């Protein structure tokens, strides 16, 4: 790691009372300088708890947007405006159309503010089961990830209708049956993210959000992991015996570099802003989710 760059980031962070939040898919050098590394739910919680004046959000844009919605009085900066391709698969108009049948709509946190503003509640991969169970309806709409909707339907026994029908994460759908069957020979648990295809989830030993997978590995010591490579690199660096189910990379998550973090701190550039009327409505759906997940994570 370039030590001068890191020293300067640490100095500026202090000077500006800034905090660095990073998702587990970020480059390892960014995870190492972050004040907090976590999954979407944990990062949202951290963003709402921090007393820093500036939040440097190392992740993709919808995550930084969530932090800005929860902290209208703080400056939220995104070093590089990296767009999650799955979040772009759903807009407010599509949600309004789907809601014409009167069913509640659950917005996966991997959505933009305009979609969250139309939602009854948000969810993350860590709390989707709890959120869907909490709704007073046996049929719900959930988007944009069709695989997360499938997972929620499987675990809750409610009907969970994906909006749109084919929403997906291009990173996680790269895993297939044969990857899991091959990995079984290693004799260690296979753990995957709920954005993976159903046949992959069904053959695996455990399904969870990125942080739930971290918890699993800390408890069991080893695993073959079906998610973005950044999480596996982090666990390897911590000394765990982990292997990727297959090496898959989220290009957007890898766009941030240490230089970008430094530039963001220095120039206070790429301020994340959400129109106040949209932010107010989106915040309601996020807070409703946080309320539900306070009692536990699944
Ligand atoms: P987590 O909430 O599990 O960290 O997932 C976020 C994500 O973008 C997965 O692709
Ligand atoms: Fe979006 Fe998939 Fe990348 Fe997560 S891994 S940020 S869902 S493209």
C-alpha cells in the first residue's frame, strides 16, 4: 500500500472530521483504510449513527444515496460515481405500474431514491425474510432482483413477485450448478449470496448477505464462497481458509482507488444530493426497514 497516500488520507480525515465507510467488495487497500467495512444494512446503520461531518462512501452510488437520505445535514461524498447496473434495472414508473394491483412493494436497497420513495418498505439481503414476513399480505412485490425475490418466497412461503421479472446482478448470476458440484469435493461448507440463481442457492449449505457470510466464516473457519471476490480477499487477509466458488468481479465496485478517496477528501467533490421531497419519502421506507431489522438480521 502506498504509505504517503494513506498518511495523507488519515491526516485529512482527522482535519475534516470525516469517516470512511466501505463495502466488502471494495479493493482491499480501501477496506484497510476504512473506519467501517460492512454490508448494505450495516453501512446504512453506520451512516445514521456517525457524528462525523463528512461521510466518504466507498461503494456504489445507491449506497451513498442511502447514506445521504439518512443524513441530510451531513456531507456525503462518493469518490467515484460508480453505478450499480442492477439498480438501473428499475425506475419509479415501473413500480407505480406494478403497484396498480394493490400489493405492497418492497424495494431492495440496491435501488435509486426515486424507487425507494414509491416503496412501502426497503430490504437488504440481510433482512429480506424478516421484512417480507412483517407485511400484512400473503403476496408482495419485490424488486429489482428476481433471485432475492425467489429466496424470500422460498423462506417465507409467501408469494413474492419480482419487479421487473428478469432483474438480476450480472456478477452473481455467473455462478452455476457445476461450480457448486465441483466445489463440494473440497469438503467445506459452500455459502452464497441470495443474488445467486435458485439452483445455486438450493445446492449450497448457507445463504446470506456479505456480512452474514463473514459471520459464518468467523464461526466455522473455512468455506467456499459464492460472491464478489473482494469479500474473499478480505477474509483471506484475516487468515481464514476460504476459496471463491469462482472468481467474479463487480467492475463498478472496483472503480474506487486510494487516489480517488484522497481527491474526494481534498476537494470535497462528488457530493451526493437527493431532492428533498424524494429523500423524505425514501427515508420513510428505509426507516421502516430499520425498525423491522432491529430485532435481528434475518
Ligand atoms: P450486501 O448487502 O449483502 O452487502 O449486498 C450488496 C450487493 O450489492 C450485493 O451484490
Ligand atoms: Fe450491483 Fe451486483 Fe455490483 Fe452488487 S455486485 S453492486 S448488485 S452489480
